[in-house]
């Protein structure tokens, strides 16, 4: 029971008070920094998403991981990342021709987000 209360307190600190808009707004820059700033390993995709994998974001702004599509294609993820404003910006060497892509992370639970590039949902991350 104490663990459940602790998790609820952490969620409240990370995302603020719950509201109807909670699932519709992206994480703020401060929330993204709190989540990723010390480094984190993300689970990418999952059942029903068309791909799954892992991505380690290091505190020094480097990222490395991989994913496999449902068709068996392997995706290598290596590059750099930053928080700019209220977006997670990344430049992965073998994706998007190495160009910077800035994403909005919209919470779907206390430990997962839908990832958007503009209005297009491009993925799911969890931790």
C-alpha cells in the first residue's frame, strides 16, 4: 500500500493535479527534463503498435537503441537529443536522414506517452 501511495505522489509531482485536459496536453519542458534529464531507458511501441524496442537516453544528450517492426525489419537508433521548449528534439543518424525532429509527448498514463510530430502520432513510449 505504501508503494502505491508513493507512486501516486510521484505522478502528482510529475504531471500536476489530474484534469480532463491531462491526456490532451503534451508534457511541459520542465516535465520532460525531469523525466529524461538524468537518463532513462524507454520502451518503444509494443503490442498493436507495429514495432517494439528500447531506447536508452543518456544524461549527456546521447541516445542509443533499436526496434523491430512486426514485419521483422530492424531499426537502429543512434544520435543526440535535447529538450527545446515543450518538445523532445532528436537527431537519429539513420532516421529522417539525420535531421532534427521535435516531438510532443502526450501522457496516456503515469508511465507512457503518445509521441506526436505536429498533429501526426508517430509512436508510443513507456518507462
